[in-house]
């Protein structure tokens, strides 16, 4: 019966630690002609939707690259424009640390407290914990009013005092939470273990050997790009974080062409040996060592990192099997942050096919609403309250104005062009018209609450998420109904014709295989079956360009016709639901486990 139960389940696989070591590269296929992509780039340029530079490289061939818009106001972006790359800096820091490990000057299991005597909050924290975001230290960006503090040059002792004064969130090694704090500490660990300044080690051990002339720690006087945001009418400047603050966690600058060269060298073992790279690409709670698998919508493993600092956006990734490396660096955008990356991947992998055509452009991805309750006036008459906040790896550091609605609620809107799928935390500042900070709080989930006199207020940004959850749950209910009623025609419509079903005992099967199995099981068994979705721990997340993933557990019971006790089993699952051209959401991929 268990095998039959398993066949009736759509399931999933969630491993605490999974090694996704890069596959051996296949013979490189040349990139398609750039002319196939040009209509898409022209549309971006006409709409003034994105100011960015990009590069794609396949194998040993020279990269293809381009630039859109301006690097500074009145100055066209070009191939040598250096952009801030934000948290992509973390991969460089990780490589420097792992090189020291290979040289025997540092150990992954080495206590970080060795480098910071007397720092009690580092007890139990190792170098590997920092690399994997498992140290349990609060993020430095959660320090009150950090965004403003970080706009001024800071001495090392000031920054270290702030970092080492942060509280612990959880025991080291117990789970992961994305943290800039860990990579600030790694910056100093690299300096002390390597006995040389970080900038010198970056230059001597990565930049110079690879011929990277623009990749370095940012120096404000030398930067040749700035960042802007769209206020609904025009581009406006964004206040800059001083590079003395993010350091190895987010202060590097580079160009797309140099990032793809770095990526190709890393996965060709020119910077780290094969065993170290395998360790780097071993995933635990979503993170490797300084990089992570990217859900890039391509049918092969993709590794990389993303970065956001001020108004800059960076995406860097490598697909080892096809030998493809890609980088997109933007300093002003009105597109969803993955739009150009996704189109570059489609072009790189499918641009030579006769049916290839660039996708349509959409200026915004989602729009959320802030709602304040209970209804009431702010304390100060005439004050204009605002929220500032952070959604790692995203951030906005300008006030989000609140408007009093006729029904007494205070609301504001936020357009977000980010990608779901990374660990999500939030923090908000409530401030008055003069910018005085009134309240600061942070939470670890998708619904936030902060305090506001004279009562609580609700920051509800989940309109899009709630709509997605309702859609997926409705599709899931169709699946349960088809199974419980033994309705083969309904079941055939729940599954996509392109279904791939992976069963931890039965292997891989297709749409036709599954219908045949259901038909056989229904015919040879008496009694009835029932499937119940378990809501505890259920996760529903968007999959850009496809639909959604659903991860959780469900209970399946077989009720014998003779009235005997039901036989039940709880199993895990992962679904990928796709909205197909007819508008119906169907199961595209299924992982089923725990049988």
C-alpha cells in the first residue's frame, strides 16, 4: 500500500545539507548572435527602464557585453564603468579566506575568537560559521539608525566596536540567517591570518593573477558611477554608504567583464583547488561558502551571489556545465531586478533557436500597501510620518510617506522589484517630518508589526504573497478533490503535460506514466482514499516566470471497504505549479519523499 500511497502524492525533498558540486563542463557552444537580443535592449533604452552594464561568457571565448543608460548623470555607461557590487563582495572575501585555509594559515573549524580576544559573543563561532551565515550574530544593518551612521567615513575601531557589541540571535551552527556581520568579521580575519591588508591580498591573490584592473575596494574619489532611484517622475540620487563601513561584506567595485572572468577562473580551479571548491559549493540551509545556488530558470546548476547597496544592484553567476558566466551591474532600475538576467540566460541558451523572441518588459514586479491601525492621528499635529526599512538583500533608506485615508487609516505604497527565495528579514524606522527616529523594530517573517503611539500599527506587505498563496491552495484543493473522488479526467487536468514526477522509491515518471498508475490503482483497490494538506510548516514561494513552489507535508489515508481502521501516512512534498497559457495552474514538477 505504501508504494501506492506514494504514487498518489506530490512530494518534495528538503535536505539539511546537500552537495551540489559543479558538473564537468560540456564542450562550449558559442553564444548566439547579439542581434537576437538587440530588440529587448532597444526597448529598455527607449523606455529609460534600466541603467546597467552586462557581460556573458561561454567557455574560453571572449565575453559579449553591453551597457545601457548612464553611469553618472550625463555620462554614458561603458564596458569599463566600475559599479559597486554590494554583497557579491562576499564571494571574493570567501575565496581569500579559503585560499588561506589551503595555505594552512587558517582553519575552517578555527574559533573566530582567536582573532578577537575577549569578545565573549564570539564563543563557539568558527570561520566556517561566518562563511555559511550560521554564526548567530545579529546583522550590523539592524543596529539602530545604521543607514545614516554608515554614510560617514568610519574608523576601524568604531566599526569593530559596533560589530562586537551586537547581540547573539541564536546558537552558532544551529541554523542560518543571512548576515553582513559575519563577512565584516571575515574581512578582519583575512587581514590577521594573511598578515596583510585586505586590499593588498585582493590585488595580489585574485585581481593581478586574473588581470582584473577595475576590481578593488571602493574609493569614493575614484568611483565613476553613482546610483539613482525612480520617484515616479524622474531619476533621483541615492545617498551613498561610505565604503569604510561594508568592507569585505559589500564594498567592492568591479565591471561585468571582470566578474565573469573571476567566475570562470573560480570554477576552472585557478583560484581554489577542486576539493576546496567542492566544499564551497556544499549547501547547508541554502548557503554554500560565499555563494549559493541561484534559481535562474535554466535547466542546469547555477552558482553565484547577488548584491544590493544603496541604489546599485548586482547579479553574478556561473553555470559550470555549459561553461556560461554572467554578470549584470545596475545603478538605476525600473525593471524587476532579475528581468535582464533572465533574458540574457534565455538568449544564451535559446537565442540560436528559430522560435526565440525576447520577452515583454514590465516596469514593476509587485506593489504593496502599508496600513496603520488603530485609526488615529500622529502625536504631532502636521507631522508626516514615514517608514524606512530593509528587506535583505534589498533596502530603501528614504522615507516612505504615509497618507491619511478618509476612513482614518494611514497608508503608503512601496513598489518592490526584488526576487523572493532568499532568507527574508525586515527592519523599520518610524520617523517624524524632521527625520527624528521614533521607533525601531525588526522581525523574521513576512508580516511585520511595529509600535506606534497611541497603539500598534501593521505593516502589511503581503498582498501579493497572500494572492499567490490563495491561488496555490486552490490548485492544491483541485488535486485533493481529484484524488479523493478518483476522478481521472480531473487528475489529468491537474498535471501539466510536461509533468516530471520524482519519487524517492519509484524514480522518475511522466504525465502518461502517472495517469496509467492511477488508473491501475483505482481499478484494483476497494475502499476509498483521502488526501489532507497539512498547513503547519507549509511554504509557498513565487518562481519568477513560472508560477510557484509549494513545500510541506500531507496525510494520505486508505479507508478499507469493510470498515476496518484507516491506514494513514504523512509524507513530505515539493510541487512546482505553473500557470499555463490557458490560465490554469497545473503541476509541472513533483518531488515525493519519505516513503
